[in-house]
């Protein structure tokens, strides 16, 4: 009996062990037949696109001397791409704007990403100079005539990112930077414009009392370019009205205007520009009646004016300009300066042509 009981106990233990092994095997088989819940992915370090459009616009502004505007473009391009040349060109803009610390950071990033670039030695020289200036150390002796090809002062501008050679070095298109510094393009300074204006005074009370009268004016405009996109305008001319012997008077006098000219270049070289000039004009006219019994008198008028024109550069310092004017005047005798409520408004329409010369 004792032997049989021991045999049953051994068989039961063996059966339990076999059942456990079978359960484990079935579980493993089921797990193998199911797809894994998560799939291992390889680590992928990827840099963004080259942002060619933002980089191209930024470099065009940089070439035109608009370094502050170029910074926004380079910031946008760098947000999408880690192309080293973007840091170099942004650093050049910071340097031109006398912002040494961000320029140092950008130059260091460029040299880390492109240590063997064609202009790396030039950038190292500029970096060393900035580091000396900001640290108070005596400046090192460097050949500052060797300027990076993309530097604004060299007159070279990089193309959009992605235009590289097999050695991954950017190629550049040479431009005449001195020509861009003229007041007719991106520079500051004076210009003078001899002009001819054909005018029509219509409706209201014209100087000779008729419903419409024409006149011509010749004179000169003086501009001072304050930014690449704007200039102060001063204009003075002599105006004579087209009257016949049957008219009751002859009229002539001085015409002047002050305004601010907004320039919109249609290309990066400023060869063609659209001009928008709000201004305030003034007319000072001498009226000489043909009847000797009637004394001569003078008329004045303030004329708010708006001008729309187009300019085409013939050379960096000379351009041809066409424009049209519209304005509203209220002519008064000086006893009623500056406005005569008894006189109705008179409309001024004018077409102008001039030759612009940079001084």
C-alpha cells in the first residue's frame, strides 16, 4: 500500500510539471504569433530643408545694404536649415550693424560647420578681430583686405542655399557694390532733377476765373535719400499760364512743393523703381490785368498733392523719371491768407518728366 501511494504521488507531480511546461510552450507560441506592440525605430538625426527662398531674399537685402531687414530673412532660413553659410552671412550683417556678440556666435557656428570652407581663414580673421575688440585686447595684425566673398563690402553676394560645388563650397556672383551706394539706389545723399511739368487747373475758381486753364512749369527738384526706400523732396519751379490776348490778365509765378518720396524697387539692382510722393505744394502767382485801369495783384494757394511715378536708371548716377500729380488748391488774395472761404476748390492735374542726377 505504501508503495502504491508513493507511485500515485510521483505520477501526480510529474503530470503537474508536464502541464506547466505545456502551458509555457503554448503561451510562447501565442506571443510569437502576435505582432509586437511596439517596433524599435532607428535613431535618425535629420536637418531641415535649405529654405532657399528666405535665404535668397535675405541675401538680396544684404546686397542692397538693408542689413537689418536681411537679419529677419536669415532668421527664417536658419529656422528651417542648418546650412553653415547662413550663419556666416547673418554674422556679416550683425558685424555691419555693429553687433559684435551675435556676429561672434554666428562666425563660430560657421567655422564649426565648415572649417575647410574657401573663406574660412577670412572669417577666422574677422572673428579674431571682434574677439579682440570685445575683450579689450590689442588688435591682432590681420590683412583686412582679404574679405569673405559674401561680405557686403566686397560686392559679392551668395546665391540661394543649395547652389554648391562638388566640394560643398558656395559660388558667388560679383556685383559692383560702389554702384549700389549711390543715392538713386541703396545709398544716402543728394540728387537733383531738372523737370518740365504740363499742368491743368480745372473746376472751381481758377486763377483767371475760367473753368479750366493750362500751364507749364520748369524747375528743379532736390532730393536727399535717407534710406534705400525713401528720400526728402524739395521742388521749386517757375509757372506760366497759357492765356491769349483776349484773356483779361496774364498770370505767372512760382510753384513749390515739399514731400517725402517712397521708393519701391522692382529689382534688386534698383534699375526700375515705383515712386509714391505725398506732399504739400504752394503757388505764388502774379496776375497782371490787360486793362491798365485795373491794378495788378497776387494770388496764393496751398496745394496738398500726391505723385505717382516711375524711374529708370540709365547709369548708377543718372535716371529718367516720369510722374503724374493730383492736388487740390484754394486760391486766395493775401488779405485772406491762408484760405478764402468764398473761393471753391480748384483741381490740379499734372504730368512731369525729369532727368535725375546723383550728386
